């Protein structure tokens, strides 16, 4: 089942069960996915959902800075709904194992850490947390 079909099925379920907040988020996602053709860079449906999640996280940070607990709670809920449609990120242990294998197969120096991080994240298909991967690669390359 493609992402749009899954969103539409979940929208029907949310309407039947009266989950208005969840329904609102799913409708926004459907709108973003349907509007892909109008976007200049033609992202995939997955990328459109990731972009929406990124916007929500940015808004969350702003509301936390200005101390708006009601909005923070609302955004945390919205992010949790959106994350249901994103691929699961590897755990720190899984990422560490992947970093070990990656560095064993490639020869990077400590000065090439940025290049190694970029290559690793591209090769992992976005299934790792970039911050964790960056920290682990820098630790390994520095010998710590």
C-alpha cells in the first residue's frame, strides 16, 4: 500500500472513531502528498511527510522558547502522528554497529570526518539519526 492510500485509510478510521486532532494532522499530510506535483523539486511522498515533520519540530522549538505549554503539547501530539508515517530510525546500538562496518570498509582520517558522515548518512538511506551517527563517527575517527 502506498503512502497516500495508507493516509486515506487512516483518515477514514479517524473520522469513524471521532479522533478530530488526529484527523486534522492526517488531512494536512494528505494535502502535502497530493500537492507534490505543484512543488518545484518534485519530492517523493515520504520526503513531503519528512518536510512536514521538520516544520512541526521547528515550530515546537519556537513554542518551547516562548514558553507556550499548550502549543508544545499540541505539536508533540502532531509530531507523534506524523512519525507513524516515517521510516523508523535505527537505535544507537544499531547505528554504532553500522558505523563500525562502514569505517572498516572505508579509509577515512580524522580530518575527513565530515565527508565520512555525509557518505555514511547517504549510504544508510536516512534510517539513522544524523546527530548520533555524527557523534559516533567522530569518536571512532579520533580514536576515543
